[in-house]
């Protein structure tokens, strides 16, 4: 048995903020997040042994790489402490978490700060679409004649569901409506004050215009500036922490299980490989099953909530059956039954998800871990899932190229 | 005691190749490297559990990120295997190695493929200088009015040595001459067929023009297309490997020790922090001492060779005293005594280093590990250090922001 990796808590920025409009650069967002994270969790900077940064595309948006190098300057005691940056497109934050956890399991370090960060609203919208369009897919080979590559590929995913099982637009719209609705309860959600009409979730081309194919405006995750930090700790250091802060080690959440699989980078090859599988993305199903197996849980019914990737509504539609909430192709049943709503059988994206809360790409995996922590410690405020003990994440990079799932609980 | 991580061997591309001129994209270089690496080491693809990619700036040079996603398509058995990309500027390759080793130590995987890769010669020289100029330092805040940021900062390093201890240009030139000389013995070196005159290593402004300050043309590492792969394995899986291939586990090199420290990203803050230290970069000294301590070796005299970062001659000049070959500030003594030449007391960069062999940024840390493997297994050919048993690396990102050192031996 490997040693447990505990989650001491963390912090996320207000995803509604536009950093450039506030006069803030990437560095300012980083500095604010580390400082406020340390204060929020009440950990002494001297106790932090190492830092891992998840970021996708700072080179393009901010002409800045080497983000591990930002950490040392944040406190005198950080200077010299090992730091690094990890990238797997929209799953970058989860790769940073996996690396930090592996180093703790290996006994290298006791406490790791894991920071996910992305600044994306400092460039025009079409530039942002270009920056996130190419690099996360097979650049120059996929979607070369498409205006919005990601909406296109996730429209293709909806098409694939339609081909194999049938899919109705109204179920995708219902997912969007739930996530925007949950976001209204989340004080950090980018869209918490956005207003919608009944037409916003219909096929009304004015209120909900088509972006690409089956993907309309309200089916899309947001372009967001944001960062999140969590602190991971070995059992020994977690015990020190609770001793100092009161409480018991048993009350502290830990990473019960994880899964990590990577598929060929092109969407076409993934679909080709899955043609004989009951699942559209069998490797995503495998990632979730790996996390379940390591956590020692049998099925999704042992979970109290899920924070999943919903870069588009079709992504969440896929997550529903891949988590085993329904049989393959029957995700619509869970939508119709209210299963995935707050108070339902298995609430999904109580936080609002990427659609409602926002999607600062490299931060998302870390933010999911933070929301899982909040849920299982009963500190999620107005979006709390009552009595949550076990929550799973599913973070996806590219067209489900990199897939990572965690089960967090107590 | 943590479990040993063995090095099964690997492969590097010919660093003299210009990929774009050959019609090759980044993906082609990646595919070639994985395929040839697998063949060279004689490992079955099915035996590889995971892949880690070190890369600095593919987003800028190739509009491509998410390089972990390249791995799965290289062999049917790779599909679904976890892969990720790691970045710390010129130390990206070493961060990929550290992560792979941590996962093996944690018992997550048995065999990891670690690929370092960079394509840099597909854009004009000044564009390349811009791409590597900003992102690895504090972009927009350092060197904003400088034409060649990195030559400028490493000229500043030479200035700092001059201020503290005195430095002579001839000793920097001698380092360049040794590295270009060693490269002539290395069949993969970018500069192996380059010709120089006696004036090339003087202050002749025509034969050796100033780039920035104290840094002249021959003091610079190269812009290189290239990739390297090594395979790391747990003790159990390394034993399986030798069983199949003949030989004994004791004959297989392993990572005896490692160090990893990260300093504040700006050059100015590093120099400010070091003002009361005998070393210009005390954290670099600390990184090396961490690697020595974990390897259980007392001093540099227990090593048979070093593969160090020499992005500029001043970088290697700094490495000489920081490794403890001389007292601080006396690196020139080792240069004059012939200590660092092949056949000397402690040969440095027998491979040719970044100046002679070339510097495909994200590949360099992995290439250093591969050369260490070659040296300690007696398979370095014409640049073999006779009887080498222990070799250390020093890989540096930015202005010595990220520093990683490994000790590899048998």
C-alpha cells in the first residue's frame, strides 16, 4: 500500500475578474494566489517543501514560460525550493497534482503547493481561440479549415453520440442550464451574475447562436482568467498540520484514488479505436475505473458528487455515461431524471463547472481538486452537496487526449 | 531507503540535422526518436508503462503543445498509457526525468520513456532569439531593451565573476575551444564538422564577434533541432530487462543521486541574494551538494566526468567552481591545468556540451542523462572517458532559475 496524500485545502481566485482590465499580469495573479492560499490554509511558508504549476499556454497569451520560476520570489523561505511546470492542455492542473502526489508518495517531500493558473482575457477573442485552438490538438493537421476548432470537435462528439445512440439538443441545453444555475450559488463563478432568458437554452439563433455544428453559445465553457492553489501533504505532515490547527487526521480529506490515461492526439484516431467499444471513449472509462479501483469503490453510487470537464455540454454528456451513471448512450436519462442536479442522485458540477464557474485552462484540474476538498469538508457554502463524503473529478486535455480522474474523500 | 531507478539506455538524434530543411515537423522528430529509442534499447513497446516529455517552447516554434499526446500514437500498445509534458525552460528535460523517477519510486509504474525534444531551426534566427528570449526569464520585466537577452544575462554573470574574483576572456575562450574540440569526436554533434581558425577563439571582432558584452560568437551554445530518449526502470523491471538481454543488474547504471532547487526568476534577485555567499549561485552549489549527498559521494573527486550546462562559456565557468573542482572564483585554474579536458582530472562535456554538441532546449537534460549512461557503460565511442564509473549532470533553466543535477553510476 502506498502512503496517503492528504489535501490541506486551498484557494481560488474570483473567476469573474478580468486581470488585464485590473492592470494585473500573470505574475500578479500568481503572487496573489500563493499569498492568499497560504493565508487561507494557515500553513507557514517554511512548511512548504516544493511547488508544482499547471499551466497550458502562458507562452502564447503572456509571452511567459518557466512558471516554476515564479514561486521562489513569493516568500523569502521559498528561495531555492524546487518548483516546476506541467502541461497537458486543459488537464495541466491535474498533471501538476499527479506529479506532486507522486513525489510525496516517493518520500521526496512532505508538503507541496500545487498552483494552476491561466490568463486568457488579455487578447482579443479570435486570438484566444487561435491560441487554444491549435496547440492542444494535432496542430496543422486537425481542423485546419475550421473557424472554432474546439467547438467543432466537441460538436463531432455530439454527432458521434447521435450516430451510435441518438442525441437530443434539449439534453445538451439542459446540462448548460444546470451548470449556469449552479454557478449562481458560487461566489467565485465567472457567470454568477449573467442573465438568461428562456430562449437562451433553445435553438433560437439569436438568443443562442450556433458556434459550430451542434454547439451553440450556451454549450461552451468560458474563456477565463483564474488560478487555484491546493496544498498536498504526506500523512506525517498532515498530522503535524491538524495538531497545530485542531481537528483529527481522520477528518482531513485525502486522495483515495486516481486514474491517468492518454489517447492518440487526433480525434479521428480515438473514434477509430473505439468503434467496437460500448463507450465512445473507452480510455476515459478506463481512467475513471482506475480511480475507482485505487479508491476501493465499486461504482458511481459510492460517490456523492462529481466535478467533471464540461468544456462543452457534449463533454459532460459523455462523462455521464462514462462514469456509469447510465448505460452507454443513455446520459439523457440522468439529465431528465434530475440525477445530476444539486439534490439529485449524483450532482455534477455543483460549482458551475467550466461552463458556469469558468475555465482558466491550466487552473481547472486544481480548481476541481479544491472543490472536491470543499464538498467533502462541508465548506462549499451555497453549492454544498449535503453530507458529501466522496467526490470524483474528471479533467480532460484536448479531444479527450489526456484524461485524469481523482477520488477525494475522508 | 527509496527504491533504485535504473537507466536502461536510450537514443539521441543527430543534432546537426535541420528538421525543417529535411521536411520534418516536430511530430516526425518525436516519432523517429521513440521508434529508434525502442529499437536501440531492445525493449518491447508493451513493457513501457508511461511517457514523460520535456519541451520548452513548442507552442512558439511549432504552434504545438500537449506533447504527451504524441506518445500514444507511436505504437498500438501505447494507446491509453499515461503521458505528460514538463517544462522548466532549458531544464525541461531534467524535470521530465525527475517526474518519471518519482513515479517509479512511488511504485506507480515500472518502466518510463522520457523524451526531450525541441525544434528551433524552423524560424529565422532573430525570431528564435525572441522565442527563447522572453519566456524563460521574467518576460517584459528583464532585458526589455536588449537585443539578445540570454547572451546579455550570461555576460552579466561573467561581469559578476570579474567584480568578485577577476576573470579573463582567454579562459572563457579556452572552454569554448575544449567543447568544440570534444564535439569533433561525437558523431551526433551539431558542430562536429565546423572549422575554426586560431582567431576564432580570440577577441578578433571579425572571427569572433561580440554578441553582448563579454559574450562572443564562440561563447554561445547552439540553436539546435534535436531529441533524446532514455528509459528508466524500477529494480524489478530492470532485472527483467537484464535477464532478457544478458548481463547482470550490477552492470546497469542507476540514478545514484539528484538535486533540484529553484531560485527567484530574475537574475538581479539571484545576485542580490548571493551577495554574502562565497558562491555566485549558492543554490546551484546546493543542488550539486544535494545530488552528492543522495549519491553518498563526498566530493567531485569521486566523479569521473561531468555533463554540464554551457549555454554560454560563463555558465560552464560557473559550474567548475560550483562543483568544487576549484575554490570559488578560481575556475580558471582548472581550465589552465587541463583538468576539464578529456584525459584530465575531471573531464567536462566530453560530448561537446551545448556549445559543441548542440542545445535543443527541452532535450538537453535527457541528452545529458543519456551521455552519462554512455560514459558509465563504456559506450561513448570516441568521446569515452576511460573507466568512467560515476558521472554527474548539471542542467540549468533560465538564469540559473531551475537547477537540476543527477549522479549516474553503477
